[in-house]
C-alpha cells in the first residue's frame, strides 16, 4: 500500500527521492509507551516495497509525556542507507521491509 502524499515528507538520499511519514496520532500501544515509535518510507516515483522503521524512542504524542526526540530527516536518511545496505529494494513490489532500531526501548523511558 502506497503512502499518501498528504502529511508525507520528501527526502533525497544518494540522488534518489523517497517519501516518509510518521503517524500523527500514536497507536494505542505507542500512546501507552508499550511499543516504540515507527515510521514508513517508500520510493517517491515508483513505490514498491515499503520500509517500516521502528525507532528506540516513544511516540512524541504519547499519553504519559515521556520525552521523545523528534524523528529528523537525518535519522530517516541514515535508516534508508542502512536498509538499502541490508537488501531493501524500494522499487520492487513485495512485503514491507522491517528495520528494527528499537534496542534499549524499554530502558530508555
């Protein structure tokens, strides 16, 4: 399923354009800080497999006010480069590619 253009941001990594999106409202688990924040990335012109990145921090809109640093474009660029090095092909249709960067999530909040 392709990301909508609304509320998604464009980023260029190594000359290739991608779109990324963080949910505005957290899921129930994210709101309670049971699960970490996650965002999705896809190729801007020819979406195929979606990259789903799980961070190591709570969602910024969690219900408990736990401090969360915003997801920066530099974080997204690093995640895209890492996923590409691990075999993600953004233009090939298929299942979402999961990149789990949640090490230490339970201990950090």
